[in-house]
């Protein structure tokens, strides 16, 4: 028993020990949990206590950001006013980001004020995140490289000139140049009759100042017209100097601001072309002074030059007889061969131009190809017969110009020419908008296709340009070639119809100006001739650009008027008492009266024959009800009437062919729209318009239809558009994937020649696709946004003739092959992938060769904000001989990658070899990018089907025969272009900015120099 107890006791002891251990463990676990709870309570309490600290930190950082923003804005104001410099784009972007972040912080602060204590705890993470973002903006706002571009960038832009003819012209150029270089001469006058070449002389000197090494920092050019006013001149000078005085109504204050801006520019030259009357410079704010601004002006009067106090003046004389004949022969062209007998008559014809270059060039070009002596004698006889009517030499020019007009030998072309005179003097007319007006006036065959109509219109404008009745203009804003679009909606239309349309993008802060346009302009003497023709043979009332503030009195509205142009004035309203009786009036143009707010209903009552009504760019809110009764109206143009909300019924306007409501504030389709069965052109690019497209279903004559494609308020259903089988140009947001695919199927049979189709499945009205005018870069565009392309219920269909594809916010795609679902899209030129989280690699061998068929013609590939992108292709796939399938990517010329934070290596020598036509590589804001062309690790090369390991990277030579441009910006980790030897003899443009670790550069045929952190060719 005792023995058993002794044996049992140790077991009992161990059991007790285990029980104590279990109890102790439970006690400890309980204490740990209690400690965790206590710690959590402490965290909560500390959260309550520290929350104010976090908010105060956010407010402190925001205040620091606001101070920095204020300082930068002040510095920009000084730099832009004093030195005429232009702010850098990165600074502009930073300021926009600051504005957005301030709004976000203020919204957070307001939410904190309105919510309870426990909501505060949930928001503390966002507060800390915002604090970090504000801090980052503060750091990015230091701009160590400066906030403005160099003075050279904003010095001025060259003007289009013709070759100077005659020894006297060369002598005048040298004389004026010597005066400019003489510090004692501050004001120079150049005078002579119209058409003698005063402007041409000064344009050459203007361009010489831009290229020669002088003490002048800036060169400005302003053209003054007959409708001169101090206010207009102040605005023109302010525009080229780069300041905004539009909100300042007081003339003296405007002059003071202008004067300060010009004084700060230090040494500069201001050219004032075509000054008709003298005016006090101090009223405008032009401070002519030594070591400051010099003034050069042209005028038709020596008296004007003297009264403007020009110290030195020179008269531009007509050409001598021999010089005139030489210029005449040069402009006849080599294709015109003259016999000795014809040459004798031709000399007499040239003599009638009185030595005036404008008349000589115009007359000579109108006689190109004429070789029969009878035609030359007839031309000389016509010129002689009108000689007795004009005694002044300027009348001689008008007579010669009239000869060119008469010998257009086409009444339709003549009428098109006279349409140009409806624009103000010195107005730069957009070529495409002008052609639209020809169509509206019925001067171009409206029964043709849109493309054919514009081809015919271009042919007419070319004829007028070739004989110098119209002149080409190149306009510059901010140092960029651009176009002044009077009708922004037209730009959308035309750019979609043009063959091979170039890349078009909006100018920063310049509304209505776009890169790549063509402008035309009438010389003031040519316009004077046109006005004379109008007065004699046509019943026009033209008071365009005369700064009228009131509509002309009824006495000026004669009953036989056919066309009236009052565009580009400051008419405020058309009162009830004005109701002109113009039963024959066919065209009324009131566009660009931007202060016009009201038109009385009675105004249109007695215009029963009106066909073209243009109220574009006015400030009207309501269209008069009397417009509803204009049953003969064929064109109603209301683009950019940004306050226009209310439209009367259009049911009676069944003759209407063109209706433009783009950029208006309408919210619903006009009543009676479905009755306009003859309508061919309908532009409804209005962001607040709500519709499914039902109202256009009956408009089966439509050739052109634009709906606001990035507005989610107007999503079009296929049943309302598939019946429009005459459509040539179409842009819209389709309702959903089913409607999109269904419309694409009909396009393959009845498709428009040019289109922009958007598929955006997002239902909310916020976060619209980031589309702008730049979207219309090719003729056949598709944008896919917020869609399931790979995992959706039905596969995406693309048009067979698609030229450009943009995919954004489609997070289920894994590679480019997921997008290229249509095997026969062989015309694809450009592809953009943006804001998609799915892709880790762009190219994948998992897709079949046929899926990449559409990549054979691809010329441009652009990748934006792909946050999970690691590379273009997996390393193993790059090595595989089967990559890329077939001839995919062989046509690729442009490769752009922006804001892809994870990618480290861009290309390999093997992948580069598959891109034989690559001309441009652009890599911006990829914060992990280390190398552009990488041979790190194992690089595979094929030798008899085996893989060879490269052990010495220096033995590899990377070459590319067509690479022209390499742009690398904001790549903080970039160490080299390539660790191998790189030879690119073709490289011409080499730009590097903010790549602090970059040390090794490729060998190029053109040496590079470093300038402000950017490499440029010497």
C-alpha cells in the first residue's frame, strides 16, 4: 500500500503541476488579452488626443503650400511681364494640382466639422494621407530648374514672307536695319502707297531680328486696320506681350499696365503695320525710350509718320520697269513660254501694274499658262479701257486686282471670293470654316458627299490663293504654330473627315486655338477691291469688325439687301423697334458679337427669304420665337452660344440642311427636330444635353452627326442610328456593349467614312473619360472606357477599318492581345492604353498569331498610368524566336510610356530588333525606370537553335538605323540608356530632363550639349 502510494505520488505531483501550468497559462493569456484591450483603449484615447495634432499638421502644410503657390504666381507674373517668358508646363500642371488639392483639403475640413468623434477616427488615415500629399506638392514646388522657359523661347516667331524684289527694296532693308542698330533712332516710319511692299520689307526685318545676334530681347508685330481704336490696339499689344487687360475697363489703367510690361521687357522692337491715322503713344501705353522699346511703323502717308514723331522715315517706291518685268516673269512660272511677239505685249501688260509688287504678282499669276497673243492683247485692252476712270496709282492697283477677279472665269468662284469680304479687315479666316460658308451659301454642290464638298471648296480656295486674291497665314501663340478657329465644332468635323489628319491638340490657356490649322487672309487692298465690286454689282451690307455697339438703323436696311455681315462687333441687343423689311435678304451674319444678349422677336419677322442665319459666339440665352417661321432657312448656326438654353420649335424649318448647336447650354432636343427630314449636318456637341438618340432616328438624310461623346447624359441606342445609312461622319457615346457591337456590325455594311465611337459603361455622371479635342486625331477612332473586355458577357467587336483605339480604365485586360480581339482590324495606326490596373506585360505569347494581325500596321503605341506594368514582355518570351508573331510591330514608329511606376527595364536588343522602323521613344515619369535598353542578366541569342549566355555586356553593340528622337523626363532611377555599347547614327533629338543618376549616353552622329538639364543637338 505504502509502496503503491509512493509509486502514485509522482504521477499525482506531475498532474498537479500540469494543472497549475494550464491555469497559469490561462491567467497569462487573460492578462495578455487584457493588455491588448488596454492598449487598444490607449490607442483610442491617444487617437482622440492626437487627432487635433494631425489636423493641425495638415493645416500647417496647407498654409505652407498656399504661401509657395502665392510666391510662384507672383514670380510668374514678374517673369511674364518683365521678360516675356513663358511658364513651364510642369509648373502649370503643379498649379492645377495645388488647386485641386486645396479643394480636397477644404472638403475634408468641412466634413470633420460636421461629423462626430468616432467618424474622426475613421478619417485620421485620410488626414495623414492628405498631409503626405500636400507635403509632396510642397517638395515638388521647389522647381530647382526654374519655373519659366528661357528668354529665347519667347523672343518671337518668324512671319511668312515673299522674296524681296528690286535693288531699292534691298537698300531700304539695309537702311532700316542700320537705324534699328543706332541707339539714337527710336522711331522709324516706312511709308508708301498700298501694295508697294511696305509690309514685306518690315516682315523681312522682323525675321532678321529673330535670327541675328542683337541686343533686342523681344520682337513684336501688330497689324492695325482702318477700324482703329485705342482699346483694340491695347488689346492687341497686350496679347502679344502676354498680359491680360481684358477685365480692366479704364483706358488709363490699361495703358499703365501695358507700359509697365513693355518697360520691363527692356530692349525690344514693336512693329505697327498699316497705321492710317496718328495717335498718342502714351494713350495706348507704348513707352518708346532709349535702351528700351523701339517703334517701327508703316503707313500710306508721310504726314502720319511725321505726326507720330518718327525721327527717320523712308519711302518705299514702286519697282523700276526692269525689276517689275523680272518679278512678272518669275510669277508667270516656267510652264508659260512667251514668243517674242507675245513678250512685247506682256511687257505692256506688266507696265500697267505701276511697279507695285502686289499687283504684279496677282496679275502674273492670273495669266499663267496663257501663251496666245490674242489673249494677251485682249487683257491689255481691258486694262487700258478702265484707265481713264482712275487717276491715283492706288486705283491702278484696284483696277489690276479687279482684272484678276474678272478673269476668274467662274461666277461661282467669284461669289466665293466675295464671301471672304464679309469678314473684317485683316481678319485671319480659318480655311475650313470658310469652306463651310461656301456650302451654306449654296456655292458648292450640296448634293455631293461631305468629303467631295470639301475637296471642291479647297480647290476654290487654292485658286484664290494661287492668284494672290487670298494669302496664306501662319499664326503663332506661345511660340507654337496654331490656327484661329472661329468655330471649334467645325474643327471636330473637319479633322474627322480629312485624309491623314495630323495630330491636333488644344493650346494651353488659348481657347479656340489648335495646332496645325491653315488660315487665309485678304490683303486690305484686295478687300477694298472686293467691297467695290460688292457696292457696284451686289446688294450687301458689310459692317464687320467696326466695333459697333448698336445695330444699324432701319434706314440702312434697304429692301433689296441680299447679304448682311455685322460680325465681330460689340452689339449689345437688338431692340423691339428694329424690324427691317428685307424680303430678299438671304444671309445674315451676327457671329462674334459676344456681348449680344437679346434679340427681339420682331427682328426676323420681315425676312421671309432668309437662308443662312449665323448667331455663333453670341451671349444670347433665348432664340427668338420668330425664327420658327423662317421656313426658307437652310443653315442655322449657334455654336458657342454658351448661355443658350431655350429653343423655339423647329418643326417648320423643313428646308434646313445644317443645324449647329455645339457648345450651347441646351438640356433637351429642340422641339420639332424629328421633322427636319432634309437635314444633312447636325452638331449636338452640348455637354448638358440628355438623350438616347431617339429624336434623330427619322433624319435619314443626315451625312454628319456629332453627339457629345464623353457626356454620360447622352448615350445612343443602336436602333436610332443604324437606320441613318447616309452618315459619313459620326461621333457618339453608345449605350452599352450590346449596342456598341450591334452598331459595329451595321458599320461594316453602311458605316460612316469617319467616326469616333465611345463605349463607356460607367453609369455615374462623374469621372468622364479623359477625352478632349486631341481625341480626333485620325478619321476612324474608338474609345473603350470602364468596360470588361476579356471577362465580359460578350466579346468586344471593333470596326474593320479602325485606325485608332484607346482603352482606359478597363482593368480586366492582361496584355495588348486581350484588346486586339478583332483579327481583321488591319488598318490600326495608333493604340493607347491608359489607367488599366490589369496589365503586367504588354505583349504575351499566350495569344495566337492571328490575334496580333491588327498590330501589323500599328505606327504609334502609347501607355499611360499602368500602375502594375512590369515590362513590355516577359524575359523568356523576348528570347523566344516566335516573338513577336508574324510581322507584328514592324511598322511601329512612335512609342510613348508615361507614369508607369513599376517598370524598370523598357527594351532589350532583341525586342528592339523587332521594331526596325521605330523613330521616337518617349519615357516620362516612370519612377522605377533604370535602363532603356537592357542586357542585364542572361541575354539570349540564337545560334543554330541554341541559347547563348552573354557574359560580357561591353561586347554587345546595340544599333538602330532609324531612331531619331529619344525623350527621357522625370526618371529618378535611370542609370543608363544601355549598359551595352549603343550606336545610333540617326539620333537627332535627344532630350533628357530630371534624370539625376543618368551617366552614360549613346554614341550619335550629332554631338549633344547639356543645357538646363536637357540635351539638344548642337
